[in-house]
C-alpha cells in the first residue's frame, strides 16, 4: 500500500494533458462485446480500472491487448463469449456491472456478481434490472449474482427511468441495440460519456438517436461489426485540474479539456474570482494569485454540477474567502472527505446532505486517508494549500481513476511524491 506525500505551498502552474474518460473507456470496453471481431480503442487512460476491465473481458473469452503507455486497448471478441462476471473482479470494479446489458444482448443470459456498496453510498441496481425487464429479460438475484435471462432474445420497449442513472441508461442502451424493434428510453442520463457510447454504438452499426438529450431512441439491428474509436476526454479529470488551479491560486492550461462539458463547474469558478479562457488546445484556469471566493453548490445529474467534483468543491471552499453550503443530491454518503479535511484544519460541518464550510486562508498538513478516487484527488489538492507535509493514504483509490497523477502534479510544480504506507499498528 502506498500513500502520497504532499509538501504544501506550491501553486499549480503550467500545462497538463487530459486523456480519455475512465467512465467512458470502461463502458466502451464492455460495449465491444456486442460485436464479434477486433475493436480498437484509443485515448484510453492508463489506470487500474482499465486493467481490471481488461481481465474481466479475458475471462469472458476475449483476447485483450492493453498498452497503457500508448493509450490503446484492442479487444478480440469471439463469436461465442462467456456470460459470467465473477465476484472477485466485480468487487474490485463496480463499473463491471456495465457488462450486463451487452451480455444479455449477445448471449441472451448474464450472471454478474452484485457489486458491494462502496464508500459513496448504497448504489442500487433496481433501475438496471427494471430496464432489462422492460426489454423482456427475467432478472433476479441468485447466490450473490444478478442473473438476467432472455431465452427468446430482447424486444424493444418504451422505458421511463425514475432517475437519470448513468449506469442504467448505459445498460439499457447497450442491451437494446440488438433487440427486436424500437426502444424509447425517457429520462435518460445526458452525460458526455453517454454520448460517447452512443457514438461508438453507431460506429458499430447500431441505430441510436437522441443521446445527450433526455429521450434516446434505439432501433434494434441483427448484428454489429467492430470499429476503432477514440475515448472522449475526461471531464472530471479536467475539472480536477481546474479546481486544482483555482484552489492553489495557480495558472493551469488544461490541454485536451472540453470546457463545454464542464459548464456548470467553470461558471461557478468564473463567478467567484477565477478566470477561465479557451485556448487552441483546451482551456486555461487562473486567478493570478488571488484568493478565490466561496460558493454554494448542489450536485445534480449532467448538465448540473457533477457529484464527482463535489469533494474538490469542498477542498476549494475550505480555503476560499467566505462561507459556502455544499449539497450532495446524487449519492447519499459522499461526505467522507469532510472528516479528513477537518484533520487539515478545515472548518466544515455535515448537516444531512449539506456541508457548511467556512473558508480558512490556509490549512495545516496532517496524515489523511482517501476513501475513493475523487476524495483522494481532493485531499492531495488540499495538501497543496496546507502548511507543512500532508500524507494521503489509499493511493490505490487515486490510481483507479487518475493516470500518472504524481507526474502530472510534479509537472505543474507541486512537491508530491509516493511512499510506502507505514504498516498498521498491531498491539
Ligand atoms: N441508483 C439507484 N438505482 C440504480 C442505479 C442508480 O438507486 O439502479 C442511484 C445510485 O445509488 C446513486 C444515483 O442513483 O445514488 C446515481 O447513480 P448512477 O447510476 O447515475 O451512477 P453510476 O452509474 O453508479 C457513474 C460514475 C460515477 C459518477 C456517477 C454520477 C461510472 C463507472 N461511475 O456511476 O463515477 O459519480 O455516474 O455521475 O461511470 C467516479 O468516477 O469516481 C464515480 C463514482
């Protein structure tokens, strides 16, 4: 186990490259199962979650070549694939639930281990099951596995999701492309990653319209063919660097970042003392060394403020001028960062799904622990605005979602290194 060692004081300055989105790459890998043959994905991030998804696809019978340094994954999908995703891998990667839709579509059956709840909430699967049932699958839980069976194949349907769940939208989308007839999915999630998956499916030969809006229509086809596709840039990584620049009073060009995918977050930064300008290669975030102002923020499904940036908004408000209320509306238990920020001296108090934060100009370095990917990134950024040394344990969480995090921070002038976590005390 490793931890990050962060020496406070640096303003993030320079340029940073954003590569493909974790939350698209993993789904595109799963969607590749829909077409026999060799599919090639580029701009894939070099992260642990991709390695785990590659292993999951291999266990289903695919050949997978993953070159992290080149950002390329090639997947050879045989005519016959397995349809069981074991607990051992699913527990390491909750996103593996996204093989459910493609497996039912291709194999007419899928057994996918039920992922455990994780550190950000219970994260039910009822909407995934509801969507597949509407397409004609029988879905039940058996010995810890979500079992979906559609011996006669899937049939298009009108489906309205109660909540625009990202994962449920993706599973319905991926299952319905090979269903008989037309599917109309209402109250669908609108995230850029959904659009990326829909574009990919169209390149595979699927008929999908309306992705990026609340209504997606899918006309089923008999078969799909492999393709080559570049993963959409990671808006959450881009947002992390934007918050990193604003929080440390720095000046960062986010190369490859798409400002239009981050409007809600960037507008808040701009309204509160940070400049954001488009550049030829992305966008630049700077506040010229001035302390930014605190802002109230409430997370919402896209195009609202992303829940994945909420821990970053907490770290920002902990050092901004003024007070702020941060409200979490997407995951019920995504406030583990608060107690760790408090260890750094932040004045933050949880009240239900709100956090009240009063900004301190500086925090003070301390040992803290990352509970998930985004909490980890937020704590490293907070360590940069803390006096002295902060250690962030649980580096593996950050590795799941951020490629070359230490290198990129060092490239922006931060004094951040990795070191082994001391062994736990045993009496
Ligand atoms: N929900 C249900 N039932 C369902 C599905 C979802 O109750 O069947 C609830 C969840 O419990 C949660 C809310 O709906 O409270 C949102 O869940 P959603 O399905 O939209 O999210 P997800 O697909 O599980 C993806 C990302 C998350 C990101 C969310 C929201 C992946 C692998 N994960 O999760 O990313 O926070 O969408 O945008 O795509 C991360 O990258 O660190 C991360 C957690």
